[in-house]
């Protein structure tokens, strides 16, 4: 175990996998000479050279497609988006080519590729630079979507994603890159995709939250504990496939659920989770499933508005009390 | 010169050089001899033009000087305010590039012609006559900002000026410029659209689609590539197989020209010429070479370039160049120019005070401006 920043854990995963497998390479904007826009790939150009750490022009559609082509032809690319907001100019590559070619070819090809980079809002970056993309990419059969909440998970999940034979969207966060935590240094430490983590056991309410929202959930659980209520916090870690079983098991115990998700609410991860819960655990629910999300608007710039826009610990706390019928 | 370009437009020079006479639907003939493709590109070097030949009066020159200085002082203050956390998010400074914005704005009919640009947009906004108050208040995220605090630094807009924004996705706005020009032509209102973007945007496919569309539909647009040599930390030569961006014009059978962006006279000379062409529905590509003195954004230490390079470029400073010109030609005095600087600084200081006092947008306004429909049923 070592204490690492989130960005260092991601870097460690990439370095280990590149050392393990010649076919893995990293490509993206500013990943090489600049050492990464957010310093995730710091030192990697020096270590692996320009054949395997490749700087690109601002051509997301081009280099995402290049990655998919290389994966079709036997390599295992890691494609970094400076942020996932810019993946939208490569949308066709991701949702048509990465997600569907295996299917359309009747299984002749596989596309072992990871698209990674920061996702979601990160302060006052305004509407185009604040999109949470997990709901969008989870929509597409053929893609897997991972969204870790802490350095250890980031490392273990990214290594699994790189070794996975299917295309994986791996969502990080500018605001978490500096976060420190214990990280398993074993080069064979892998966290399976599709397996949730029960981060905290409890009896009174289940809180489901991934990525940054997970930290809101933990804060709320602390506040509730101080008042004598115990919350069970589940970090799904992978959005697609989603570990509904673990959530349902928990709800059978707590009979209540609050979902915290930074996405916009309409047709989002929280919509699907709530749907699955009512279908699989209807008889166990003592209250409607509630969710705390970003507002149903684009992200504003002004400081007060963006704070209002984001899901807050206060709102999540209130939601928990509401499903527990206490005030 | 103008007539030469007009000839090209009719398809005599360019098309025949490529071995493709106009008017045939199919080109099946493969010539036996190699094809030589020749294209001429105008250049607009620094120090080549006088104010007389541009028809600029002393008053014009002082106004141009003042405008460039306003952009400079505004952004210097903005950088300070960022340090004090009055401004959040990304702040991209235009310092060093002011001749491009001012020269361009002085070459169009503001409010009639249209302008669209990327996120490095403070300079052009002030050049178009937006006030320091509304610009600074936007940076502060206040209700009196030009975008009501919704957009911030990267998203200045001003409908009355036909300024269609500051845009944050590299290259994403370039087809909008073509569409704005399309509407000018559709309405036959004589307007043109200046479409600005950075060297980095040349890496986006959509920019090339936009150029082809403009040339194909003969739209009144001038593509202005603000080549400041870097896209974030990537020097142009590291990102492009062909770094001579004006030459891309030839691929789309448009005229292209290369302009020195450190001299406002060169910019005015060039933009006027190509705006006039655009009014006759001939689109074009201007590569304006310029330089940003600051990092890409406030968090960029700009380690990818040398101090010497920066200092050398600062010697070509567009504001100092115009100042020297004014003094050398006896058109102004140090006292007069210092007084202008004093005025500008006051104006900028006032904008800071204005922005401090301006209220934050009310929380309920988060639901405004999403839709035109006033009673849209948002999810709670
Ligand atoms: C599609 C897209 N990819 C990446 C980014 C991140 N980004 C913002 S500015 C920038 C550099 C752009 O350089 P250039 O076009 O030369 O404009 P300049 O900053 O020099 O004015 C990058 C990579 C973005 N905003 N949009
Ligand atoms: Mg540039």
C-alpha cells in the first residue's frame, strides 16, 4: 500500500499495463511533452518514448477513430480526452464505431480500447465544459462505463479496463485528481468491472453514489450517524454494467434509497437505477426512491448559480430524512 | 490585385491550373502530363502601410490606439481579479493579439456585419464596442454581465453588435460563422461574417467542412485564423503536416492571404480587402500571425517556449508599434498618449467597481434562458 493522488493512481495503472503489454499505448492532446493537461501522464513520454505516448492535434474525432482502428487491428489503445466534454466531437466514433462494429461484424472483431479523461462539472467552467457523460455513454450497448470515486478504485478499475476486451469509457474528474488515498501497489491488483462496493454498512437508508457524488454520500452518512441513523453507502464503481444486485440486496435491508448523481436528471443514470429498484424491490420499499442530481438546466457560470446547480450534501441529507420519514 | 482575384473567382485561374475546366459534370480525362498546381497568396507584412493610404485620420488612429490599450488594460486587471478569486473558471488572455481584433473591427460595419470567435474573446468584444463594464461584470459572474453571468470569460455575446459569441469547444463555432453568412446572403442584406478561430482549430474536421460549404455556396464569410503559434502547449509545427494555413484556402478554391498580426495597419488593409470580396460572395481565408504573451490560461506556466522567444515577440508589440508611428509622424505626443492611457485605466477601474457592486444573478434565473417557452416544465 502507498499513499497516492488520484492522478498518480491512474498513471500507475497505465504504466504497469504498458510495461506488462507492448500493445498498450497512450494517445491524446498534451499527454506527452506537456505531461498531460492535468499532469496525469507526467513522465510517461520520458519513460516510454514517442512511439507509445503520442501527442495529437486537437482532432478528437480523428484520434478516437485512430484508436478504434488500431484496436481492430490488434493493439490496445488508451485514448485520453482532455475532458469528456470534447469527446462529443468524436461522438460518432465512440457510439457507432467503438460500440457497434463487433456486433455488426458478427463477432469477428473486438475493440479493446479505453477512452479516459475527466468528466462532469469542475467549478465555474460554464455549460459546454461541465457535462456529465455517464448517462449518455451508458445508453449505448457495446460500451462499458466506469466512474471510480477514489485512488485505489481508480487504479484497480483502470487496469481491468485496459485488460478488458471491450471498449471502456473511463470517467475521472479534475476535482478529484489531487485527492490522496491508500492504493494497492500489487501489479496484479485488479478490481472487476461491474461490481459495486459497499463503502459503509447501515440499516436505515441506502445511498447510491458514484464518482464525486460518493463523497457527498459519505458526508451525509456521517451527519446521519451523528443523529443516530445509519446509512448504507454503495459506490457502484461501474455504471455499465451496473451492479443492481448489490443495491437491491441493500434495499431489502433498509427499505429506502436515495441516489446522488451529478448528471442532469432527465433520462439519466439515476432514472435507470430507480426504475430497476422499483422493478426488482417494489415490495421492499417503504418510501419512493429519491434522487439528488444537477438541475434540469445547462451548467451556469456564476459562482452562486453553479453551486445551486450541483447536487449538495444538504439536499441529499434532506432526501434521506424524507425517505426515513423523520424531520 | 482585386481584379486578379475576381478572375480566379470566375474559375479561370484556379480551376484550369488544376486541369479542370468549369462546366463539365464529370471529369474522366486523366491528362498524360503531370499536373502543376499553382496558386498565389497575397501577403500583408508589418510596416508596409501608412495611415494615409488606409485613409485613417489622426482621430481614427487615436481611437484605434485607445481601443487596443483598453483591451490590454482590461485584461491586466482581469488577471489581477482572477488572482483575487473574483473571477473563476478559465480565463484566457488575448494580450499581444490586440491588433487582430481592433484591426478587424475597424474593417467592418459593426452591428450590420457579424462576428463569431472562440473562447479567447475579450479582445474582440471590446473592439466591437462592448463596454468594459458589461465585460468585467460577466467575468465576475454578475447579473449585469453581457451574458447575465451565465457564460463567463469564454462566452461573451452581444446581439446588438451582431457578436455571436465566444465559444468554448475548439472549432465548434466555425460552421456557425458559415451559417450566419448564409443568412446574410439569404436575406441579401449585404452583411458579412468574420469567423475567427485559432491555429489549433485547424485540427478539427468541422473547420474544413465549413470552409468547403462556404466556398461551395459562395457565402459572405472571411475565415480568420488567429495563428498565435500555439494551441495550449503545442507549437503549430508539432500538430500540422502543413503549417502554412493560408494555403488551405486553395483546397477549397478560395483566395487565401497571410497577414502580420502585430501591425494593426496590415490587419486593416487585409481585412478590408477580403470583407469587400465577401460582400460579393467570395469567401476567403486569412491567416493572421500573432502571438499571445501570457500562458494559454491562468493555470499554464508556458514552459513550452523560451523567454527569448517571448521577449523577441514583445518587441513587435502592436500597441508600441502604433505609439512609435504616432510619435514619429508627429501625429501625437507622449503627453496625449499618456492621457489616453490614464483614461483607459480609469475606465477599467470603474468596470471593476461596477462589477463588485452588481448583484449575483438570482437563483431562480438558473431556469431562465434554457428555453424560449416561458412555462417549460423543468424536472424538479
Ligand atoms: C474540441 C476541443 N478539444 C479540446 C479543447 C481544450 N482546449 C481549449 S483551448 C485549446 C487550444 C486551442 O488552441 P488555438 O485554437 O490555437 O487557440 P488559442 O488558445 O491559441 O487562442 C484546447 C486544446 C477544447 N476546448 N475543445
Ligand atoms: Mg493558438
